[in-house]
């Protein structure tokens, strides 16, 4: 049970001295590259990205896009793409973004009836003068770019929604059974970084709600000089703290990816009501070092590198 005393105790343990957090003589872990890091137990996605990067390091955006597509297209994944949970009116609306090592970014939000939102985000980045398209405009742009209309509800997600509607109480699951949003970061053997994020957002959210996942600097941020970061969990908390941008800036000031994620979780916990909410943060730096930290137990993440493919439990605050 959450109480103020235990909160303060944990908070002081989380307080990070800038000196402690600096890396002494960090070494470039070149042998670890390529490396792919994603939220949750997304082994298949990580493997897809890793294999593409092994064969062709410069195809980093293809690697990331194909990996995220595999989750978006899987009807068993209940919080991304096809099969994702609908909003409180029964419509599935998708948020996604992508960012490359040159600082280019593309994003879509409140996108309906299109399966692979991250691919539309990539088209926004590459084929439009804009960074973010929303709702009907995003859908029309997708259709103009060769995407087709697709019913994102599965019989399972529809039945679950109809059951939810009997009580209609908005109560997001803290850690989803299968997994939540996919945020995926990669570094290639040339030490270039890119990332993407894709979600159907919080289950049974209010129609029109957009979360952190398509917001550059909240759900995803990449700075090729420093590192990259992505987020999952209760998007409102991430948006209020611009967590991904913050983590990259903390790494720029010398923190390791791990310490930067921990510090970003600390900031969230200081600013907002975190009761019954989860946030999981990931970071990857230019050296190929990985960091993960969550508000509470239950967040895991997957790494693919020369050592193989592993899903690991994140450290956490509460
Ligand atoms: N961050 C996502 C959102 O708030 C949800 C999630 O990660 O499960 O839309």
C-alpha cells in the first residue's frame, strides 16, 4: 500500500547526485552493435530488426519499421494496431511515431482504420513537409500513400469492449497481460541511432484522446550525438514530464542510460499522482549501453545483440 513514509524513503534512495551519475571513462562497446532494445516481451520484433541490421546496417529505418509492423499486425497484441483496444465509443484509434539519426521525425495520432500506423508516420516524415498528422487528415494522407482501409477490431477486442461497456469504468491496466505499447530503439554498427513507437493507447480512453506515444520528446526521442529513449505506460504522466527528451538531455550531461531513466521516473513521481499508474522508460546511448527503469514492478524489456535475445525485468521505484 502506498504511504508517505515509504514514498519519502524510496525517493531519497532515488535522488541522484550528478557526480555519482557520471560515467568514468566510458568505452564504446562497438562489439555490442548492432543492438535493438524494445519495451515488453517483443522478442519477434527485436529479432526482425536485429537480422535486418546485421545484413544491412544502413537499413535502420526499415529494420525498425518492419519490427514494429510485426506487432501492429498481430491480432493477439491487445494494445497496438490490429486487435488493439478501442476507445470508450468502440473505435480503435492509433498513435505512432518514428525518428531517425538525422533528427527527422514523423508522427500520426488519432488514426482510424489503418493497420500499420508506424509506416504512415514514416511516410509523413519522408513524403510530407510536416512532422505530425492527426485524425481524418492522417487517414486521407495514408490512403493517398497506398494504405488501405482495415477494420482494426477483432472479435476478441469487440467482445472485451462490449463486456467493459456494461460498467464503463475507465481503469487502465497497470501492466497489460500481453504487453503495452511497443517502443523500439536501435543502434547500427555505424553507431547511428533511430527509434519508433506505436500504440492503440489506453483501453477505453475518451474519444479524441492522444497519448505520449506519437509525441516527439515524450514517447520517443532520438539525438544521434547522445542517445535515444522511449516510453510506455500511462501516457499523461510521460507527457507532463517530456520523459524521452529529458532522458536524452540527462545522458548528454553525463548520466548513464540507466541513471537517466531513474532520474526521469523520479521527476514523474515528484510532479504527479502516480497511484495505480505505471510508466516504463528505456534508453540507449551512443556507446550501445542500455538503461531501463519503471515506476513499479512488472515492466520488462527485450534486448537483441551479439549475446542473443533476452527479455529482462526492469528495476522499479515502488
Ligand atoms: N503510453 C501509451 C498511451 O498512453 C499506452 C501504453 O504504453 O500502454 O497511450
